[in-house]
C-alpha cells in the first residue's frame, strides 16, 4: 500500500477531511477532499461534519478552521508554514493602530492571525473584498489591513479612501511590469491574469484581476489559449487540469535571487508530513478560547454579508 492509499484509509477510519489551498503542491491538491481559495476553505470548514480537519495550507488558515469549528480537531502538517502577509501585521501593533483611529470600521483580509482578526469588525477575502467594502455607506471611515496592495486596488475601483495598513505578500510583491511585458512580447496572444495582492502597476496591465478562484474560472471560460499568470504558481496545477489544451505561463519574479514565484511556506506541506500528521493527530491548531470568541465574530460577519449579497 502506497502513502496515498494509507492517507485515504486513515481519513475514512478517523472521519477526517483534507483541505488544501490552491498554492500547495499538485500532489497535495490531488489527494485532498477539497481544494479552494481562502473563502471556499472557510465556508467548507463551517459546514463539514468531519471529526478531524487537516489544513494543508498556512497557519492562519488552520486558525480560521479552528475558530469556525472549535469542537473539532484541526491539524496542520507543518506548524512552521506561516504567511508573510499575516506576519506583517502583528496583532499588538494593529490594535494600537486601530485605537489611534477611533470611529473607523476595521476590515481585515483573511490572511491574518486569529489575534489580529480579534480586533477586526469584518473579515474579507480577495473574492469578496470589493463587495463587502461597498456594502458599507460610502462615507464610512474604514481601516483596511494588512495588504496595502489589495487595499489600494479596492480604493481605486470603489472611489474609497480607506486607511491602509502597510503589509504585503512576499510572493506577489515580486512581480513587475517589466518582466511580465517581456513574457507578453514572446506570447503576444496571451492574456495576463493578476492577483490583487500584486502592486498597482502590475494590476493595471492585467486582462483579468481576481482571486485564485476567479482567475481559475476566467481561464476556463475565456476563449484565449495562452495565459500569463501573476500569482503563486500552485494555481497552475488546477488550471492545467481544468484546461489541458491551454498554455499557462507563470510570471517570473523581478528578483535575481529567486527563480520562481512560489510561496516557500505553502511548499513546506509534503505528502510525508501529511501522513505523519494524520497518523499521530499532531501538530494540532490551538487557539485561546478568548481569542476564538472575538475572532469568530468578523468571520461570521463576512459569511453573513456574503450570503446576503449572494456571493
């Protein structure tokens, strides 16, 4: 029996579900019960009847699962798989920032720690950020954190003037107009797909700006046969599976010290670590009960607004 069969057998025996983000390695995505972006993973966590949730992704995603499913055991194959964006927004510093700007509604991107969510009014994802921001009256003073690029993009398309926290994702910060246009010259018919965590100039040259799920959907439905993809390269696995006849080209980083556009944290999740995690039922995600009580509120608010808007 190979390792994949052993993992699936343990899932059946333990009533466990494997959830994987699009940025993990292809073999992890293939063995998962559910693959998705942040919003889809959060929604799945809220509705699953499994006894054990194994989050193949970064630490804050495991925390989100635990917040929504406090009575379930939530495991993560690699506890050191953190997130540069989440780490760019320490909860204590963010709390000071919020306190210094009273009367502001606090909107936080889901890529934050549980402690940061606990000082937030409503959480958003890249899939629903625009709609949720627009659900508030236009004159509502808003703090948006931690991603300055996503916040700036939302400001630009909504006419808002949200106060932005100075955080960013190390993968999406690497992309440049110059490198992408060099690729475009070699593939003139390719459409450019860009995640809104990228810098403003990169977003402006996109044919489609959207979350991983939105970019995937666009690539499936659009008539183009070539795409330049400016986001973490793990999404190309699902794109290629969905459209084997199309060509997907990862946009290179504008960094001579890094040859790829991969998230090193996501790639820490391996098949062997997943096996060990299920076998030993550890490492387990633990979130302080007081933090859970506060952090669940903005997540539930996001799901409530999303449902009301039909997202």
